[in-house]
């Protein structure tokens, strides 16, 4: 397969500040693999107007969602259910946060109000696979897709209480890596990184 050559220009100078959200994220071992606290394809920080959501590990088994409105203090959610790998944080057009996580993207936390992370309801209607990505469109539909030997995917619809309205699997000829998932209108797209799994 022909690959597109990417050419790099001069570095862009950027100014930034560092703000500590938590002092205990990720490095505390409580019985997990200790290697779960990463995932370069994950959407772990999302802005909606003046609200910022950030998903972080509490330890190697569980996640916490943080929220900051404007220049206000960071709020921390209750600890989310145990997970074997990272999750994806999404924000709908109302500003409510959603987290897709669990074994094979098997649960969906819907936060109750925009700009807060104190309460949420859990949905567990569908399952995809590991190394998944997730995206949300302007209608609030959520596409989740992932997997190595095959890509398992589903689409959740808010009209159906976020139950899957479509789902399926696509077998890969070779193992694929981590899925980057996006929506363009109502069309869903998933891009896989395969370099890690293909020799040569």
C-alpha cells in the first residue's frame, strides 16, 4: 500500500500554562496491569464553550472525569466502574459529558447536566472490542469501533435511550492497531494504526 509522505515545516512557537488537576492520577497500583494508563488514540480532553472536561486515571483500575467551567475550580466525578483500558470522553450539543469505556467499550456513562460531573447514569447495551475509538455527531449519536483481528462497532442513538441502532463486525486481513473514530454529519469513519502489528 502506498503511503503519503508528510513534510514538516519549522516548529510553531506556542505559549502555554500548566495547571495541576490531580496529584494522584494513574500511578497508584490496585491490582491492574499497571500498563493500562495510556492510549494515544483516546479523546481524553474536550472543550465545549467555556467548559473543559478531562478524563484521567485514578489508579490502574479506574477512571475519574474532571470538569472546569471558565476559570472556576476543577470538579471531580465519582469513580467510574473498573476498566481494563482507557476510555473516551465526548460532549453532546447540550454540553453534557459522555464516557465510553469498560471491557471492549461495554459501558456508557451519561452525565446528567452540562458543566457538572457529580452525577451520571450508566448504560450497558452494547459491546465492541479493545483499542476502541468513539465519536459523537450533532444529533447525539455515538459511534464506537475497535478491535485487532476484527473491528467490532456499534452506533448508539439518544432517541432510543442510547441503545444500539446499528452494530456489526468487519474482519481484518491482518491485525490492526488503535482506532481513531470520527463523525462527518451522519457518516462514521474509523481509521486504524497498523504499523505496530505489521512486520517490516
